[in-house]
C-alpha cells in the first residue's frame, strides 16, 4: 500500500490533468444520475404502493444498499412493479460493481501503477565514471554495432530512449539505457553530458539536427557526431553544433568503388596511413601464380611488404609459405615508389577496361559511380526503377536477375560487379547468380546488416561491407584514435605505441602474428618509419607499431602486449 501511495503522483502525471479529471467526472456523473433517478423512483413507488412518504435520506439509503447488492431487507416491495424496479437497481449496481468499477480501477490505478513499477527499472539518470562515456541518442543498426564495439574495448556508454516500452526492451537486453526526452536540455544534463567524450546522433536528419542543437546547448565543448542521409543536411548539422557529419551512403559508395582491384594487375591504393600507403593487386595471369610468398621476393626486389592476402573473400595474415592462386588478391604496404616498381613489372598482364556493372541506382549506387568516375573507371548501371535510372548515366533498365539484362550490361566481359541493393536477401540472390554466370568475375556487395556479411561471402562475394558496421567503425575511430584505415568489414590498419614488453625486441622474436593474428605493416622510431621491416629489425622505445588485423586481433594485441 505504501508503494501505491508513493507512486500515485507519478501515475497521474503519465496522463494529462484534463484527461484524468474528465474521465473521473464522467464516471461520477453517470453514477450520480442513476442514484438520483432511482431515489426519485423509490419515493414515487413507495407512495403509490404503500401509501408512505419517505425522506431523501431513506431513499438514498435504499438505493445504495440495493445497488451494492447488500439488500438489508428492511424496505421491500410486494407488487410486481416495485420488484421489477428493485431488480433494475440491483442489475445496474452489478454492472457498476463488477464491470465499470473494476475497469476504472484497472485503467486508472492498477495499470498505471504497474507501468510505473516497470518503468522504475529504467534509470532516469546516468552517473559519470572516471573514464569519459559516450551518449547515444537513437537505437538502430549503427548504434547497436557501435555499442558492441564500445563494450569490446570497455568504453562506458549510455543510450537515451524516449519511449518506455522500447527502453524496457533494450534494458532487458543488458544495455545501459536511460529514459528521457531528447528535446529537453535537462535530459542531457542527467546523462552527465559535461563529462561525456561524445554525443552520437544516428536518427533521421531532422532529428539529428535537433539533438545536436540541444546537446550543444547543454555542453558547448562536447564532441557531437551525427550521421547524414542527404547532402543538403550536412551544413545544417554543422550549424546546429555537430563536429563530425558522417554521410553513410557516400562513404559506402567510396568503399565499394575502391575495392575494385581486378580491372588490371596494377596496384590500387585503397588508403594511406601516415606516409605508409596500403594497396591491393590481383595476380590473375601473372607469373606470381603458383608461387609461395617467400619465393616471390617482392620485398627484397621491389620493396613492397605483403601484409595480407584475399582468397575469395577470405582474408589471411599470410605466412612466408602461403601459396598464391589465380583468385588471390595481395594486400601491400609501401610507398608510391615501391608500387611504381611493382606496376612496371606486372602491368602488362591481364588488363580489363570493360565497364564495371553497378546493380542498383540508389544513393549507394550513385556514390559508387561518382567514385569510379574520379578513378576514371567506366561503369554501367542496371536498375529496375525508371525514375532512378533517369538520374544516372549509362543505365540499362531491367531486372538484374534476368540473364538477358545482364548480357546487355556486359556481364561476360565486365571486370567486376557491384551489388548495392537495400535488401540483403536480394544481394545474396544476385551474388549467387553472378558467380554462376562468371566464376572469375570480382563481386563486391553491400550488406545492410552485419549478420549477412558471412552469408554474402559464402554466396560468392569477394568483398562485403555492412552499412551498420561501417558507420559504427567510423564513429568509434573518431573516439578511439585520430588515425585508422578501414580496409574492409572488421579489418583495420591501426597504430599502437610500442609496448614496454616489446622495446628492443626483434620482430621475429615478438611473434605478434602468432600470438594475436595481427600483421606488422610498419614500425616507427626516432630514425623514421620502416615501411618494409625485416625480421631482424628492432622495436624502438617511444616508437609506434602500425598493424593490420581484425577486431578480435586488435583486442588480442591490447590484451597480450599492452595490459
């Protein structure tokens, strides 16, 4: 009972005062009408049947005892009309006692009380810790992936949710959640925004603008990162207070475009890390096919450092004995001069200048085409929607699942096909179909959800990137470190300060690849950066190690060498 009494103010605050009062008055008014009517009828029947004059108090007494079905029996009717009237009064009382009153109780007391009790499980405030936390303002695939990454690296965070049922659901999933209205500065203050490392907005553009504006009002110095779907919204988000604006579709298009490496056998730079360039090259048709990595002598003769290899979508940190096939794509670290030497030796092999096929002319497909234009790579769209097709150049209108449409697009000669459909089911279907038509074609696919990355690889895609993980990784990289290069899904080039345990240790003795799965890209010291380190090179004090590895490998490196 004590809990109920204490919760009543919160219960009624859940509804507007007008709503509460109007419903209570409606209930009481109808009850009052029935009581008054029955009192008047009682007086009339008593005078007609028994010739007695009764007081209003006696009338009220009889009406209440009869409606409540108590019926003490001290006043009764002997005629049929009086008895029928008595039954009507009792029937009305039964309806009120067993139907209307319980409903009123459930609707206005019990149900809100239970909601209050359930809602009490969700915090309304987040207490800051010694380590700066991240405030997330929307629950979607990007924020879910970001929360997984934050948990992986032990970053504190809190998710602000406005609706109680959604907050309860996420709370029951074990996520740190807080209930509050995002259009109130007080909510951000209760989330300890002044002690936060970052505020993340991943809702639609309009909501993100409002969140950035409110967050900036609450904490002028806090970092605000926001996603952005439309290019016109970028400037508005910056004006509203966002420090970083992430254009997901453009980012995805750039990534898909730079994965196309089978146009020829030359190196294709996919990113830079300080002065270290990261490039890929297909070896199809070159003399490298059939050799092991140590037999290629690429590092010794050309200066390029093999830091990884792809085999039909599967990435490995290769050992010197790893064998190369026609389907192998090598991942190099080096300088522009190193890659120039490699290109001079292998550019003559297996060149393909046919247009790349882009399936889907949506925002991701158009961003991919824009990136290919900058790379001076020809392309051709396949799109079912005539409206979307009219927005792009070189479009073939038709269903990509039909052989004749792909034949018109040039599937038999194209070096690569980029699948950008919004539906992962469609992407899997098209990947299998394109792989059947052209076993040797490079297939690059977008995945909307991270859980579909592996199915797409198994379907035959060479490279896959999920939109949720790309957005999450980009935001995490803003938080974690200034420099990081995302090579593909879950695979990053990153730097670490040389751990004390590795200072003055030779690379071959550190056994980093064996212990963590990371490969060394380069090492930095007082004398400069060694881009193609040999096994006998030594880790310098106060230096840096540039590595490549999956998320699990990065975590393993921190646990084994940095803890």
